[in-house]
């Protein structure tokens, strides 16, 4: 028997941040970083909470690739005044940190109820707002935590929060989205449900990543990439990922390569290796095996851009 988990409740589109007005609870713990503070986004969230008479404490010391020390600091602060809501505002690192703080503290204090967990992504890449994964750094290694307990209850996708993301980060995170979709699509745990999401994500990325990179003010492209990131997260949290991500985490942990860029560097060689491709793949192998499906999936958007040859070749 198989299963497909559908969670959390997702608010998306213009002014989605106003969904904060409808949250339950009267105390909140906001996990964010200094970038969100400097850009005024953290204040925007706390202002909306205060308008609803929600008391809010703020932990804004999360850095890129949070380590165990950052998680312990967050646990101590959250434990001092245990909240009814935990809100993560930021990129994948911030959301992963909030998951780890909540998960680890709950293991230490199981008599307490689980807070309502709200994730508000400010980059379009990790899909962490809809996944049960959290990646934490320990020295030069990256540890991956996986537990349905860490799935957010509410995800808020407001395209205005990604409008100011710099082009280089837009590119890195966009390639992470594509890798999530492709690896979920060829996973042995793939299903009709995860395939539908992955296929749509590839279409969205091919149509909207370049415009969002070239013209950051293109709000349609920003919104579509934000949605694609979330949908890719839904696909891979159910179907899982593959060797590209395994190597990318090692590369990032050891050499500090941004995660999406590491995926982009490794993706074509990993696909070629997994599919045993050698040159063109115009026809499927006997039985149309799942490993060939990535080539089939990418051919239509490639053709739309005037590309007819396969975009990878076997390294062998």
C-alpha cells in the first residue's frame, strides 16, 4: 500500500501574508534572520500579529546553513516562553532551523502541546514550507532530519516577499526547484500524484525562471516560480530525492557551495549516470523504464526553446 501526504494548508498569491490575521493562538515565536530584519519583512509580520493582539518573541540569529549551536540557542529562547505559534520567515535555512528547534525541543518536553507551525518562504527554491525535511550543519557535514512532525501546518506564499531576491540567488534557488522535480519524478517512490506535480513544475521552471532572473520586477514570473518551488517540495517530500542531492549536501558542507548551484553542477552527470544515457535519447529503451522518463519530460520545453538535442551526455 502506498500513501500521498497532503499538508499544509497553503495561502498563495498577492497579499497572502494577510493570512496571519486568521491564525489561532495569542503567543508566537518568530524565527528569522538579519536579512529579514534589515528588509523590514520581520517587522511586517510582527505588526500583523500585534494587530491581532498576538504577543511575539523574535529569534533572528539564524545564518545560512544553520548549525547545531544555532538550534540550541533557538531551543533555549523558545523554551523560556513556550508559544502557541511558531512562525518561520526566511529562506530554506530559516525554515529548516525552525523545524529543528521545534522538533528537538518537543523531544525534550513531550508533555507540551505541539505549536501551530507557519512557514513563510522568502526564496523560491527549497520548498521547505511543505516538506518533512530539515538540513542542519555539523562541522563540515550536513545532517538531514526527516519526520512528519516537522511538516508545517500553514504555508504562506506571498510573491511580494521574493520580489527583491538578487539574480544570483534567483538562479541558484531556481535550479534547486528543477532538481527537486526531476529527482522526485524518477524516484522509485514516484506515483501518479507526485508525477503530476513534478511535470507541472518543470513546465513552470522552463517558462518562468529566466524571466524572473533577468527581470526581478516581473511579478508573474516571481509568483509562478514561488508556486513551482512549493509544488516541487510537495512532490519530493512524498517521492524523496536522489544522488544529486546527496552529493550536493556533501559539496556544500565541505566547500560552502550554495545548495542550488551544487545541484546544477551535478545534475546532468547524475541524470546521465542514473539513466545510463549515451548521447541522444530520441527513443525510449524497451519497456519505457522510469529512468528514461526525465528525458521525455524535458523534451517539450526544450523544443519550445528551439533545442532538439538531448541536454546531457553520459560521462562514460
